[in-house]
């Protein structure tokens, strides 16, 4: 029986090859995998680190990209499930609903129906709060533990909600976060739904996003649902990124229930909580995530990257830019680490993060594409594309000029990288980014789908559209 082997350069896990013991992707050295990720006692999270280019020119500071893949099972092992009847921990859910005039009619009815359906997905002991906002912010339902009596009361409250006025989005988010902190549980979700622009109270994207960031530090997850073609997609994405949650674009009102209950299911069925990447770097090495959704800090020679909570049945790819100082010819610099997380049962677990290695070769012998690992590099292209769409959307929310400047930076960065990759697929992604940026600058209604698609790459969000049509 063949054994698994790991390339100590690019990080690929593969069956033991017959004959030559060289990596099938980069030609690097293989080593037997001492322990398959996820096979250590109690651990069930698959973790793998891959490097996009395993060679570098001596005498130069260089940038490389890492992809860390985290994969959760459809269900956690029984011994790691929460000690409850359902096998999941209690949930604290706060719905923050836009009830401004633009929500009048089917959108408001569908939003209310979505909360009603969510109510019947909640278990006894879960907590539900409901905050509405238009010109003013109102807590329609204070944090309430779910039981048969409270279900009837909540359904009555939903029937009384009507729409009017403008959109105090920041005020709604502020009160929603405040109420979510009253009766916290192991899993805590604040879900903001809006179809319009924030036009009452604070409207600055960075300041509103900071609320999400602070809430995440307090143990909450903030997710957003943007409905229709008139809301600010950059703002909704920013809140979700800073809040450690997910952003969804919903074209039509009938889809609201599927996405609201779908996101509630993601928050209820977490496989890994407080997930943390710990990567050991060579002296002088620096790691920078491509997204603010993964805050990082350097502690000595170790990078600590906060991933947060990961639902069941998710494959999450986290792109990181690695900077290394110049080295003499023949130097080999390696990285490894571990992933730590908490199971629904509350146990602290860890999975090993394999080694990858950069080898410095003579500058005279080095070529642009020396040591490129194409399958990994092409996935990096996809993540760079998504990151530039999100960063440009964010800049456009400040001003058209800032958006145009960020678009140029993004195109230049991706163009330089596609030259290194050198494939038709990479070139196609550059062309696609150009098209995305053109649409974002000229067709605001269509931009939402482009930003949502980028966010799906960035955070591995699921499609809950039951109609089977793409958003």
C-alpha cells in the first residue's frame, strides 16, 4: 500500500510515486507524511499550506504567495459535538431589518416571513432579538429566549411591523450589536438586511465598518444581506469583512427567506470556532493577508492570523503575501505552523500546518517563471482578482477618483503577476478584472453582482438561491 508524501517545497500532498521521489508539480523533494492532517486524536479540520513559486533570485528581497486551505467536515465527530439534543451549541440571533419606505410591499413581507421561518429554526434556549430602522431605530423585540410562548408573541410582533421613512443604517447596526451583547451564547450572529443607501446618521464606510470590527472582538459575527439594486454594496461588504461574517447580494424579494435562513444555518452549525493560523517564519519574514477579514499580527518570528468561525462543509482558501529578505545562493528558507480551533463541544484542538520552502538560486540563472507552481499560482490569480474588486469597490465608495486610482493599482499588480504565471487562464482573469472594473465604474446596479462574486471567492460563501439562478 502506498503512503502519502508531502513536497517540502510547494506543499502538495500526494500518493507515494513509484520510481523517482520528486514532486509532480514543482520537482521538489518529497518526505513521508508523518501524520495525515486531521488524523491526530480529536482533530477533524484539514489544513494545508501551499507556495506559488519555490525558487527565488539570490541577492533580492522577494514576495511570494501562500495559500492556506482549511476544510471542515459536513458534520463534526460525535465526541466533538455540543452536549445538547441537537448537537449544536445555543445560538444568539439578532435580526436588523431595514423598514424604510423603499422596503414597502413584497420586500418587507418577505423579510418578515424570513424572520418568522428563522424563528422556527431556533431551538428552546436560543435567543432572538429584532431591531428595525428607518428614520429612527426601534428594538421591536428585546433579547428573548425561545420557547412556545415567546414564539407566539414574536409572530404577533412581526405582523405589526410596517415601512416608512429613510435609512438610519448605522443606528440600526449600533442598536443590533448592543442587543446582541445582552444575552450572548456560544454562537452569536447579527444579520443586517437593507435595500437602500445609509442616509440618516453616520454614513462613512470606514466608521460604520469599525462597528463590525469592534463587534467581532466582542465575540459577535456580523453578516449582511443587500436586496435589489439600490443599496451600497461596498458598505455591506465592509461590514461583513470587518465583522467576520458573510455578505450576500439578493436580486429579488422571494430569495430573502432562503438567504436569511441559510446564513442562520451557517452560524448555528459551526465546525470550528475562534480559528487561528500560527505560521513560523524565517528571520525577517513578514506575512500579510490579502483581506482585512483575516487580521494578522507578528509575534517574534511567528505570524498569528485570526480566521474566526468556520461553518461545517466549507473549504476556505486564505491567501497570504510572504516577504523575505535577500539571501545568498543556495539558501533554503522554510515555513510551517499549526491551526488551532475550538470544537462545538468546547475542546481546544489543533491541526499541523505542513512545511513549504523557498530556495534561493543564482540571480544570473533565475528566470521570471523559475519554480512557479502553476495550479497554486492560478488560484492565487483568482484571489488577487477578487481582492482588487473588493478594494476598488471600497475606494469608489470614498470618491470616483480614489476608485480610479485603486483600479489602476489593482490592474498593474495582477498584470505583473499574470506575466509570472504565463498561462491563458491567468490572462483571462486579467481581462475579467478589467471588465469588472469597467462595470463597477459605469453600471452601479450591475456592480453588486461583481462585488458579491468577489466576496464568494474571498470568504467561500454558499449559494442559497433555491431557484437555481445565479445572483
